[in-house]
C-alpha cells in the first residue's frame, strides 16, 4: 500500500505574519512540519514535497483534485478581491457606522496577506480612523470548490450555520474558554445577522427579556444576533470575526517544535486543553449531530447532521451523500452503519481508490472486516446516549498560547459535533507523530505522553463538573485498552483505516499474519459482483494516471 498520511490535499495561500493569527480552517487533522523537498524529475512543489510525474500516482491523495482546487482557489481569491469595496462597505454596515462619516474608513488588505486554509479564505480588513489603523477584522468565506457546493447547493450555508451555532453555544455555555468575537455573518440568500452589541439600548433589553423567557420555558437557545437588512449583499456566505493578534497569543504550531520537550510548558498546555475538552462535554446531548443556526428566529438547535470534515471532503470528491443535512441520530448503531456505508461509497466513487488488482482485494477485505468487528467497539448501555460535544479538529494551529504555553484562545470552531462518547480521545499529535506512525517505540512514546495528558485531565475533571453520569476518564482509558480508539479513528479519518486495521485492530482478535490470501477472500462478501468492481477500479486507475500525467505537465509548463 502507499504510505500517505491522513492529509487531504490543500492549497494554501501566502503565509504572511500580518495575518498569522487570523482564525483559519484546516482540514489537516495533524499539522506536521514539511519534509525537505527532493527534486527528482520534472514536477512541482506540494506541501513541502516534490511531486513529480512518476511519484504523483503513488500519492494516496487525489492529485488531480488538488490541481483543480488550486486553480479554483486562485479564481475565488480574485473574485473576492474584485468585491473589496463591497466587503469594506459591509463591514462598515455591520459596525453601524454611517456611510458618510469620513473619519472612518475600511480597507481590504491585498491578497498576498490573505490566508487560505482547508475550507476557508480569510480576508483581512483594517479599520482606519483619521488615517491611522485602529482595529482589524477577519472576513472569512467558505471555499465553494472545497464544500461540494456545485454537487449539493447549500452546503456552504450549512457549514456557516453550524459554525455560527458553535460560537453561540460556546458564548452561552463555555464562557471559561476564550474564543474570537463573532461580529456578524451572512448567507447565500442575502440574509445577514449582526451581534446585538451594535444595536440600540432598547433592542438589547428586549433581546435580554426574550432570552430569559426562552430559558424559563426551556425553548431553544436564542442567540445574541439580530437580522440586519441594511448591509450590502456580496453573493457568498461569510463570517466577520475579531482579528486575534499576538498580544493575545501565538499559534501553538509556531513554537511547538522548539519547546515540545519542555515538561513545564506541556503541563500548562495539557491543563488548558483538558479544560476546553471538559467544558464542551459538560452538558449531555440528546442526539448525534451538529447545532445549527435557524434563520427564522435566530435560535440554535441540535438538528443538523454530524458535519465532519471527512464528510465534506468525500462529498466534494464526488461521493454520493449518505447523511442528509437535517438527519440526526438517536443511537450510535445507526450513525456508525451510515458512516461505514459512506466510506464504502467513497471507495466505489474514487477513481484513485486502488493501485492494482491485489491492492483492490486487500482494501475491500479491510472494509469488510471493519464492519464485521464494529459491534465490539460500541458501549451497549450508552448506545442511546447521552452524546457529548467534541472538537474534531483540535490541533496546534487552532490553539493560541502565550510564551509559557498557557492557552489564551481557541480560534477555530468548525466541525464541533455531538458524537458518541466512544469517540472521545486524547489528541493524537502529542508526540509529533500521526496515528499510522504509532507503532513500536513510537507507540510506547505516545502511550507515555497519553497517560501524562490524562493525569492533567483527571485534575481538571475535579474542577469542571459534568452534568451527566458518563465517567469520561474511564471511557477514554477503556477505549485505549479495548483498541476502540483506533476503530473510531478509522471512522472519522480519510484513509488511516488502511493502516490502523492491520496494525491495531486485527491483533486484538489474535490475527498477526498481515493481509494474506486467505484473509483477502473475505472481500467476496463485501457486496455482490466484487470481481466486476475490481476490474472497473483497475480501469479507473489507468484513466486517472493518464489524466494526471496530462495535468502535471500543464502545471509544470505554468510554473
């Protein structure tokens, strides 16, 4: 098998220090330092690695999509730049500043200072008072070419609705966690909302009373955002966020390599991370899904599907949608079954799913075995809940810290979902290794660091009282012992299942022989017509490689 890390192909913009602390979205579950590029033959640089005509086909990721996404990102960046006057006017409107007030001006900084993450473009807007820059804002737009918008119109709005709801939830229930201020947001249909701090005194009082009534009557949580009909529409969903600068903190990823062996800094970091995780899990959730912002009444409700980055990546690559936007789950079994089916559909759709016939049967056997053992990793008496809110994208670039690694801000709230308690886990990047690398001595190193982290979490659990009877620490420890942590990592990752099943899950069942011919026979019960499917996948792979060669030559010609 090709040994590629579980990283979707991204196209990142210029890394300017002027915007290094803007809230970004990264699809990378584990940020890693780029390897030193080695140039072997004609090609181009991708994520710090040289992709040549010969090596591109060995990449686990779909390089054809990566090339198309890079081109689409450049077009979208230019489109936003052409909208810069409207963006500046929109920011002014959301801050309730008169159009004819010459003392205030808003300027969109040139594109070389913008930042692009896995799913968003971050535009920096500077407020000028008397010709002097006084404050900065981040105008954050989802990337249509990364969110399956052409296949499933409305997905960009769905993402914004869920992310806004996460902000509203944390503003209300996780006040001990510092997050960027969300000033305003808008949707594709022109609907726009502004925080009531910009409204009149009477409007704020009225909202306070309404929120109190909602709380007393146990109605859905009413947000602090009012509809804004005066802001100009720009034709894309967006969020206007506080710019969090170095005076608050720096991204952990900036100093991670330098201080990762400092035990005192790690202790402070683990304390802060534990507080964030336990603050989110404090309240029990009745179903598996995401909170969503309701445009009709500005409330949030747990009525959106569980929106994982993996789901969006697969749908964007052409995988048929398995879970509809308004579909939630009241039990773990249904959610797990649909996720396994979704991965199966992804295999069928992906033109680069296999390398050859032998590899095809091996991958199909692994998919079959993963479903066969699934029931071993469900906690029976918790299959119907409660479920708990979890950060599914909790990595170093989303955490701001001071010089001593005290966490000062959490800057990315997308992909927060209410999920089965079995999916709670210690962040897998603590030893700077990705999950498929955690074997042998690397496994032992991570296990040691994991226990230190859980020690910090034990202490924090005494301070953050949970309003349910789930023994979170026991669940996390039991998941490690039962190998459940590896199973659930397979469910939420893009391609880690290729490695984790063989390295960690099969040995649980006393199978250490690797994927031999006998085990590959399991592939025949995956579904009907497996032989025909394998033949079709081989043809698709040949066509993929042919198209890839053509596109790479085009890329080389334009470099």
